[in-house]
C-alpha cells in the first residue's frame, strides 16, 4: 500500500490529530449549552469563558496574575532544583548518606504540600516566603528522588571499564555517573516543575491578593464559575508550555539517546 | 616461545579455583587452572558458553575477587585492576554521550593536553578511524565501535590485552576483518594478547597457542601449539586438521560437523 509521503500534507494531518479531540470536546460543550442541557452557572459555555478571558486580559489583570504566579513558581522551583540536585547527587553517591536520610525523605515525601500551609504561615508569615515554601516542597521530592534513582542506575559495565582504566573518582562522576543519570534527572526536573506549578493554587490559598490561584479562589467566593474556568485553563496551558520548553532542553542535553517515540 | 617463558612480565596462573555461591550450594566455575603466558604471546582460549573462560579473563583483569590459587603478572600477584592490563569486552562499552575521541581519551589520566591529543590521534589512526574522531558511538557500526574500544584499551600501553569475545556480536564478514585487524595491531604493538572465544576458527587463526577448556567445572582440557605462519590460510590442510582436532575435543565422532571455510 502506497503511503502518502507529501510532507506538507503529513504536517497538516498530524496537526489535526493533535488538536482534533480538544476541538470536538469544546464543540460538544458549546452544543450542550445551546441545547439547554447545562446551566451557565454550573458550567458556562466556552464562548462565555473566552469573553471573560478577553475582559481579564484587556484590563491587564490576567497578565499580572500570571506574572506573579510564574515568578513564585520559578522561585520555589529554583530552590528545589538546586537543593534537590546537590543533595540527590550526594545521596546517590554515598550509601551512608542514603541510610542517614532515606527514612526522613520517605516519610516527608507523601505529605501533600497543602498540609504544610498552617506551619508555613507560622514559620514564614503570610507573605511571599510561605508561598514559595509550599511550591518548593512540591518540586523538591520529584527532583531529589529521580536524581538518586538516576545515579543508582549507573551501568555496571561502565563502572568496570572505569575501574580497568583507573579513572579517578571525580572524573568518573563527571563523565560516567552524571551523564548516565541525566535522563532520570531531567524527568525529575520536568515532574518537579509540573508539581510546582500545580502547587500554585495551594500556595495562593495563603492570604494572596494576586496570582492565578488567587483568581480562582476569589471567583469561587463570588460564584463566578467562568472566571474559575479561565483560571483553570490558564494553569493548564501554561503548564503545557513549561513542559514543552523543558522537553526541548532535554532533547538538546540528551541528544545521544535515541528514545522510543511510539508507533 | 620457550625463551619468553622465563621473562619478567609473564602471566602465571597456578592452581586457580573459583566458585560462585548459589542459593543452596555453589557452582564451580574454574577448577585447577594452570597456565603460563609469555610476553608478546597470543593465546586464544576456546570453550563453550559457561565454561568459565570469561571468569578466567575477569580474574586476570582484577574484576573478580575471592578465588583460590595464584595469579601473577611479572611476578606481582594481581590484586585488582591496573593499567598494566587492558580489556576489550564483547559489547563495546563506549560511553554514548562522549565522542569517539573523548571515549579514547577516557582512559588517559593526568596528561598534558597536547600529549593527550597526540595519543588519541595515534590510537585512532592505529584502528583506522581518524575520520570519525568527532562522531558519537551511535553513529558507528558494530565493528567500528569495537575498534574504538580496542583503541581505548591500548592508550595506556598495557603489556597485556585481554579480549573477552570481542567479535562475538559482529556479523561473520566483519568478524574476519576484525581478526585481521587485531593481528595487525598485535604485530605493530607487540602486546601480549589473551583472547577468549567460542569460535574455533578464530582461535586457530589468531593464537600461538589454543587453550581448549571443558565446561562445568571449567578446566584446561588441552593446549594446542599452532605453528602455522601468519597470515594463516583457513582452508589450508594443516589448518583444517587442527580444526578437526579441536572439534574432536568438543563433539563425539558421530556428530563431528564437516569442515567448512568461509
């Protein structure tokens, strides 16, 4: 069977496949509203959400909310990345350090960041610090756990080669361990950034007066379901953009790895 | 060869015994191995899978601990890996994130930049891959990758090169090419070589001596001196006779396969 190999047509076909499902869902959602199956107060139609989004954008409120949320996330994520990578590499390389820290990491890890809010307020007040702390907690564990795992998965075959060639420890870590762990580390970074961004709503539960999380919580009290949905979709879209950015970085860093891309 | 046997950098294996513990007993991998390999000699060890030939090589490399008997190189007992021994594995084991030249330089410690570059250049030329210095391992064919691994194993100029089924994963034609290649390198560098293989032809084509090992437990069954001049003709009468002899060590009369040549 001859396959269509026109690259332009292929591109259009792939774009349609990529966006098709979202368009169908939006159309269905809009249609259900017009047919009168759902009340706008329960679930406003996409058209109304779009208008609300446009109004918020025009007034400059949306940009301000997004800007402040992104800044908080980058701060919390940045601290988590620095601490998670250094501690992760240190623990990954040292069995003793691993035994010393494993229990505490495993017990604190399952506590959801939202449960930390009371303590965060007591420790850091209701300003920016407590919000950044909540986001930091969300990002820290995926990064440290994946980094430790990545380092532990260092290929024994390369260890043997390094032993035979008497490669010094520091160079061994730099040329064998860390590059080998990079795919896992990048996964940790990606998941960490994602969780950090998801934590923005929880963080902005703390006496915030701006941010996308605040926008949602504020609209909730005023029963503005369209604004709630605008906030939710904004979080979703920005999260997707961040992920794409990291994926691109990952591809550049791990160009030697030919990953299975699916059929 | 006898003149070499008294030399200082002989590899001497005496009464070597190695077993691996299993859940409720232990498996004897090597039993009562005695072998002396002279400087500059090319010895091929041939045996079936699981006869312990790789374990023997790994002990010489210093990668295995916990054995009985004595293994010494140049009168010094082997107590771990060292730069006096190089090793090439069945898989090339090149670091995929480093270029070919970085992989070759991987084994060079504490040299000045200029010297390092010179050594890498020379060794890439030795294996005929000067044009691929900047390539990454995934861009190379299996045979090329194995050449890079050979270059990497030689940068510290080890007196002894251990080859653990280095061509086992290559196709038949590339394998023959690589056999000629390793012979050329051996003649150029005069490194002592110990090759482990399950390919009888390969052992006969390369070795000054062919050590035939039996399986479970791994013992030295027979040592055959191959005095044919190199390059050897795989279809010559003498070569075929020797091959028959080694086959006879592995198979009973009835199932002796007919002689073939590629």
